């Protein structure tokens, strides 16, 4: 999902993925999916059928079509003698593109019961939910690329930050590139509700960064209820929003959409609340006391 035909962009876009992070956000998506799949009744059955029929890697247009988004990881190396943009656009007669084989839609996991008797099946995780986990991490990493430019960070996870290693311009552009790729992958999940949730996350990240900039330039001189409210709001926007909305999106992809009634809405709200609370707790516990 990260490949680019431009070598510099390809390198920087993959840079933070090479370091072993906590992977907390995608793990939260997968665990929430595993915990709630099957609760939607007929909605779950419909979600499984939708996941089987939908290939999350399918392009919206044929190879070399109007997307103009060449990914060498999926399509191979781009032809060096290509004159795609120098020549007039021609309507293709017939596409010769064969999509890569799909990963298994459902993964069967087995767990031994606490008593050591029998083998039970852990709830299935759909391919759309696994792709959502990847999208969540891409949005997070894009925000890190941008944040390290804003904060002038020299290090990230003990290694040189992307701005330090490649410069501010490439870091910003690579973050934008990741958001673009994540947006395409998000659209291919086929849920307008999920698209809306994750799209607002991107806006929330920007709002949270602006709040942090204001707090840094105009710090409170002593603790106040207003200052604490602004800190918690910033914490939600920068950290908890992605966790909360991606957890809710995982439940929606598991069948708890608009057709499942009040029960489905309740499960979605529980997932959102869990992600919101754990996201805020994660950030508060990670913040040095000096701040």
C-alpha cells in the first residue's frame, strides 16, 4: 500500500514503518473486530458476504486508468519508456490488467479453553477489517511525519526522525502521500459511514495540533478547569479520535450498520467509548509530569 514509483517518496513513506512501534492502533481495530463480530445477527452474515465479494485491493479503474496512481508493489516497475502524459489520452479497448490474488477473506484461529478441554474458534476477522487496521496505522504515521516537522524533532523511536534524515519538504509530502493512499483504500471498503468516520479523524488531527500550538505559545500559569478542558480536548483530537473512530469503524464493517437497529447502534457506541477512553488514558499516561 506504500509503494511509489518515485524512489525518494517510496523511501520516506516506508521509513517509520521499518521501526518496530507498539502497533497499538491497528491492534485495537483487530481486537475490537474479534470481540464484536457475530453480534449483529443478519448484519454479520451480510458483512461476511460483502467481504467475500469485495476485493479490498481492486482498483476503481483499469490499470493505467484515470487514477494515475502507479504502485510498483502491486503493478511491478513502471515502464521507463512510458509516454502516458506526453501522448493524448486514449480510451482503452480492453483492460489486460489481472489483479493480484486476494488474501484469505477470513482467518480461522483456534484457542484452547482455560480448562484445557476442547478447542473453540475465535471469532473471524474480515479482510475489510484487516485493511482498516492498516489504514489506521497509515493515518497515524502520516501525522507523525507532519508532527516531527512542526515540533522540529531530531529523533523518533531512538532513530533520526524523517525531517532530520530526509528534510522537511519530503517529510510533509510523504505524509500527504500516505493520507492519499489511505483515502483510496478507505473508499474501497465500501462503507460511506466508515469513510465519514476516518475522514473526520484527519480533520481532528489538524485541530488538535493547532490547539497544541496555542497551548505552547500561550501556556497556562496555573491549573484551571478551562485549561484542563482544553488539554483533554487536545488529547482527544490528537490521539483518542483515531482510536475511537477506528474502533467504531471496525464494528460497522462487522455488520453493525444502519440496518441492525438499536442493538447495532449500542455496539457501535460501546466501541467508540472504549476507543475514546483508552486513547485519552494512553496519552495522559505517556505525558511527562513536567508538562
